[in-house]
C-alpha cells in the first residue's frame, strides 16, 4: 500500500543526493587529491624519514598529550560541581562555558598574547610550549567539564550511597566507585580533546611561532609559504594516518569499556554547608581564571594604546591608510567579508544539513547511522587538510575555483554542515510517528506532512545548527588560510596578518579586531544556548 | 452539520485480512463488517492485534492478504490521507506547535474549507466536546481528558466516513474515563457517526458500543451485542475475559450436565435443558474446530450464589469489596475455585456461611480446548 510505506519515511532518500554531491566534490575529491599527490610525488618516504619530520611528529604528539592531561586535571573538579551541585546561575555558567570552545583560534591566541603582555612575560613565554598548553587548556576546559558533567549528572547515585553506607570515606568512594564509572565519559572526551590538540593549527601558528611546529603548521608552511606541495602532501598523509589510528583505537577502547549504566536525570543537589560553598567558590574562581582572565586581558589590551586607555585601536580599524598596506583592505572591509562568507556558508550548510537530516530520519536505524556518519566526516578531518586538498584539486578545469569568491564559503559550509545535521537529526527523530499518522488521517499528503509536522518541529534544532554554522564560519582559520584570496581576507585572517606585523599600532588593532570577533561569536553562541531544547546533543 | 454518508447503506467490509509485522503474523484471515451509523467496539486482550487491525483499516499499515473496502469500494490503493477515516490515538497525537483551534482546524485546512466556515465548524465542534472557547489554548496546557476531547473534535470535525479510536481513554483515571465515555457515546449517536472503538476493557466496550467484536489471537472470535455476549458467553475464555463469574470445570467422567443432578463443590445442582442454561449453540465465528463438541463447563455468576440457611455447604468469606451499590464477597470452599457472590454488607472477612447455587444464575459453556 503506497500511502502506508511512504508514511514511515519522513522523506525519500533522494533528498540527500544534492548534499552528497556537494560533499563528494568539495570534500572527498580534495581528500583523494591529497592522497594521490602524496603517492605520486615519489618523495613520500624521503619526507617521512627526514629527522625534521620525526621531530615535528614527536612534538605534535607530546604537546597534545600534555595539553589533554592538563585539561583533565583542571576541568574534572568543575565537572563534579556542575554535575552534583545545584546553585543559582548554574545555567548561565553552563552557557558561558561553551563560549571558549567556539571562539576563533586567532582570538584565543590574541587573548594569550595580551595576557603575556600584561604580565610582562612575553619574552619568557612567547613561542614556547607553555603558551600553547595554556591556550589548549582554555579551549578544552569547557568541553571536558560540560561533557563529563552531563554524563555524571545522569549517573544513579545509588552505588556511591551504597559504598558510603558500607564505610567508604568520600575520597575512597570517588576513587573506587565514581571514577571507574566515569571512565567511559572521560575516555571519550579525552580522545576528542587529544584530537583537537593534535590537529591544532591557529594557536600553534601564532603562539608557537617558527620554533614550535606541528604537522598541521608544517603542512601550511610547505604548501602556502614555500609552495612545496609534494612535501606538504606527504605530511598531510602522515597526519591523516595518525588521526585514523587514533579514531580507530578510541572506538575499539570505547566498545570494550562499554558498560550499561542505569541513567537517570538530574542527580544534582542544593548547595549546603561550608564544604559545598568552598567547593563552588573554588570552581567558579578556577573557571574565571582559566576562561575569564585571558578574555578580560584581551579586552583591556584592546582599549590601551600608548600607555593610556582609549578607543584609538578601534578608531584606526576604519582607516585604510598607509599603515595597513600589507592588508590590501581595511579591517572594516574584512568584517564585511566575514559576514558575507558566514551568511552564505550558513545558508548552504543549513539547507544541506536539513536535506541530509530529512533523508536520515526516514531510514531504519542502521542505515541511518551509516548515512549520517558519511556526512559527519568533515567534522573529523582537520581544516588544514581540507583547505590544502581544495587548494590542490580545485585549480584546474572543470573546477577552477582558485579565483572564485565561493571557495571560502564552500569550505566553511563543509565544516558547518555536520553541526546542522547533529542538531536537526535528533529533533526530527523526536517527532512521534503518531503525529505524522494523525496528519495523514486528516488528509495531509506525505509532502504536506513534512511541511506541516516535521519542519516546524525541527525548526528549533535547525536554528541551533545554523547558529553554530555561522559562529564556526566567522572564526574559521585553518581551511581559510589555504583558500582565502589576499584581497578578500576574513577577520581571523586579518588578525593573523596584523599580528605578523611589527609595531604597537598593528598589535593594538589586532586586539581590537579580536574583541569584535569575540563579541560576534559569543552573541551567536549565547543565542544558540537559549534556543537549545533541554537535553539536546552537545558537540 | 451534514450527515450525508453517515447513515444507512453499506459500510466497512474487511475480508480475509492477514497482516504480518517483522515476519510475525498479527492478523490471520480476519473478517469484520461495520454497518453505517454503527458503533462497534473491538474488544480483546492486549497483543491480540486490535491496534494493527485499526491501523490497517486507516491505511497506516499495509495488509499482506485480503481487502478493506468501504461502501463496496476496495481501499487498498487509497492512501491514508485520501480515505477520509478519522483517527483518535491513545496519546492524542496533537500537534505540539499548534494551538487547540489550529489542531482541530487541521483537517478542514487540508480539505481547503474556507476560513470563515472553518472557524464556525471548529467552534461548533469544540462546543460539542465541551471545550467551547478553547481555540487559543496551547495543547501543552491541556489535561489528559481535555487533550482527548480535542483529539476527538479534530477527528470528528472533518466528518469522517468512519471514526477509528485506538484505546483513547486508556490513560485516563476512572471518574474522568466514565464521564468521557458517556459524552462520547452521546456525541457519536447524535452525529450518527460510524465508529470503531478499540479497547481491552469490557465495561468500556459494553457502555459505548452497539456491537462488540471480540478479538483473540489475530481474528474476530465473535460479533454480538453487549447483551448477547453477557447472556451467552458461549465459552470459558470469553466468560473469564468478560469477568462474568467463576468458571468451573466438572471432573472427568462426570455425567452429562443437563437433565441430571451434578455434584459441585458447592452442593448439588440440577440444570434444565431450557435457557439460560442451554448448551452452546453452533461454533463461534470464524472457527469450526469445536463444532463436534469437546468439554463442557459451567459459568457460575454472582447472582447464582445464595445463602442456604441450614442446607448447602460451608464457605469462608476470604474477601469483600464494594462494586457500585452492591457488595461482592469471595467465598472459599476447600478444593474449589473461589466463588464471587452478591451478598449483604453485614458479612465480614473470615466469617463462614452456608451457601447454595441457584440454577438460574448458572450458564453452560464450552470448555477451552
């Protein structure tokens, strides 16, 4: 019976054809381009055997490990407080904690530059691994705290209570019961954070300088500065293999560790007693130092010029002038470019993501997971590889986009689309099939059911996804650094160039622009958090 | 409100219907007919396939074999949205992003009914279900009973040929349940609405329906009026499912049940061949495997249990509960199933009494194979 079988699917799978073609041409094709280039060049093994490569790989790995360990040490107490204590402003703290994660890497780098400047330790720490580690902690502190807290707060407290009744001290309870139960969540988020740190680009490029190079910064240096594509491709292949190994390893570990935990909602209790209050104060203080201080210093530095507080740095942004020759364009123009790129990229990502989500929601569970996974691939690939691939393959007919305005928004849309899919798919899956059936028995055709039932109910998720796509596009640096046209820089690119210029004026302007980018991104993120339905997926 | 195709003429015919879900046969060779204007209750225990049958009729579930037709026209190639069968779901299935008025107006909008008429009909229907003026309320603010009334209004306002209701009252508490039941019966009768009402609650089925279709193991066991079912349940399973009384199986080798005096744990009992003690007549609908006879057993209704003064047998009252304006006592006699009877409220638990059976309250049944 036609009507019945059509109803169970929200949409025909053909809907996904357009976004599939998009991913195929602009993601898979460039990726294949990187692979073939690395094999064809014949210099693959030579590059890999080079002691410089070994050094870079070693540094990439250990800085990522150290960053992850440091992040865990700093973030776990916060996770405990967020999971177990209920206090006024808890939701706000939750929301504010997302901000660092979506902040553009250049803004974070700029924030740490101004912090070092303020503390007068620039000479000691700039271009050292310490600056890198601190910035990585800033970035991932909230990722760990939020995701571990989300899992923790749903754990049934009964086993802890049982252990306490059996005579275990609170510390003993934590070590013997809670920590092992949290292991799956901690393991999963550690793998993700390690991956972020391993493929970190903007932070390392700016804070690490020429002395501290990772695989991703080396790929950029060889491809963009030295135009040695063969070497860059060999390094890219090495990076891809490392990431693949990590992902496979993490997946296997997670499967093995999987324990069926009985989850319940909200095990948090009210703050009571001095111990709780001290714990809460300590945590909020820690969050303020880790997240708040660098950002406060960034704002402070942007308002300082020539030893006094002034808006001069901001005023200078409007002027083209001789001082900004290296930019080719005024910073204000860069803001305009960024907004245009972000709007276009958000449009593409939202439409594509919606089509994919509609197609996925019509399928049986297993097929849906595979299909969705295919479209989430860009999320697991470093932006540097994506940008490099596009640079490699989209430079000849029929797809000669080197000079095209579209290259940047396309790259941003690829990175933004997974966020849209991840927010819309759960919203669609939550639509009860009864509602579709009710609409059908009332005379709505399948297409009408989609428009009247699925679409309105997924709208909130769609808005959240679009907000993320917009924020991600505003701050995107890794892929943009490869595909941007010199005369059309985005805000992050303009900040990067300003930071590369000598002089107090350029530095002050970079800080001012970083603050503007910070405000734009934070506004988008806080808006998203207001829209986000309770209990929706975290990224 | 027009009642054009709601009364008289041919209604729903379900023929030889078989439906499988995930290789599991849910409905087997099922037959069912519903006359126009008739309220039919589809009664059966959970898992017997009631919901699947309803969804198949609605067009939400493809049949493997067989046909569903309305007014002689096969509906197999007609998709759900063109059948004009209204449906009320157990969980209401109100659209959460629309208010009460928009939910009720949804079907009329699909039929492209002009706005002024749409408004008028929505208001009229909301008044009918007792929710006049609720148009602008959000559906999340409704109580369970109100939500169910809105769901009913939404289905009825489109003047469906057939109303399908899937356990719509299952989630409601008893007083609300009973009030809504009476209201729904009145509304459906007033509209001459043909309806199939799925339920597992025999009291609900008896209170609402003109006809009850008893469903068991994926087929319709029997279709009868509530009175017929109650007077002559025919077999032990039905009597037990309808909660009509205690079913007692005579020990093997007992003499025939009619014309002789039977020894029961509650004393001797002599049944005449006349009604209401007549033996089951004919096989139940859709099956003939028991036509040859098989075992017989007795249904002992509460009204059969009488106080016996000095005669009868001694029974212990194990439980007392009040049902409506009567008191039902449970009597225990060693070696016999518990027996329920209507008795004066002065009885207390654990007291003993002498009881006997009145043949007028005993019905003969076919035993379960």
